[in-house]
């Protein structure tokens, strides 16, 4: 598709916001997974 300036800027901004939100969710999810694994390990031990 032809690259028009406003649309490309909009898509780049949208992708950047999605990446930032993904990083935040990944950090929360990673912390929850580590906490659950530690709790399960303590229960088994």
C-alpha cells in the first residue's frame, strides 16, 4: 500500500503503545508465575 504520512505515524504510535502495554502485562504475568511456582515448590517441599 502507498505510504501516506498520517497513517504511518498513526500505525507506528499504535504499535508502540501496544508494545509498552505488552511489556507491562508481561512483567505482571512473569511476577505472578514466579510467585505461583515458588508457592507450589514450598508446598511440595
